[in-house]
C-alpha cells in the first residue's frame, strides 16, 4: 500500500483539533450529536495516523506511540476549564488553514496523491461538509463554524488536485 502524498503530521494536527473541540463540547454540556460526531472524527484521524505509520515502517511501535500521544493530549486538555478551551478555539482558524495549505503544498510538491489519499480527501470533504451543515443547523459557536467552512473550502481545493494530476498522467 502506498502512503505517498499523506503526511501523518497533518492528521495529527486534525486529531488534536477534533480532540479539543470534543472535550469543549462535553464540558459545555452541548448536544450529544455535536460532541459524539467530533469524537468519532478524532478517532478516525487516530486510525489514519496508525495506518500511515504502520504502512511506512511495518512497525507496531510507531502505532503504539500514536495512541500514547493521543491519550496524553486528551488528559492534558481535560484539565482546562471550558472557558479556557473556548479561548483556544479562536486559534483554530489559522491552524486549520495552515494544516490544509501544508497538505495541499505537500501533494503539489510530490506530484503524488498516493493510493489512500483519494479516499482520505474525498471522505474528509464529505465529512467536513456534513459537520459544517450540522454545526450551522445546531448553532455551534462562531469560531468553530469559521474553521469548519474554511476546511470545506480548502478540502474542495485538495480534492480538485486529484483531477489535475489525473489529467497530467493522461488517465
């Protein structure tokens, strides 16, 4: 299996973001559908990181380290109050933009989208589009919605790269 075009640090960034948002939603006692959805996305990012590390190294220790680091992030974030976590949410916008732009740059630079990247990009776009709509309907806080809609826009740019590279390869 090829993991070319995938950067585990990108998924690590999204994993940290979704973990932060999930813990914030739980502490604010927001609707069940909001925090479970985000927690599930966080689990998906963790699984993708584990798969990338395994396919690149064929080593379960790297995968175990991913799980350990995820657990430490969750424990650390849980120590903060909801108001402190809300303040941290305002920093999500530049982080989401930075991560997505780095992902787009990595794919353009390597001129490869990899085998897993196709599913990852389109499922990510589908997932974040659904989450943005759900958040909009349920009235999520503005900083979260700005990050979600920006991610949908940059996710669409990322997904379009598959069609660009497909034409270059003559497929």
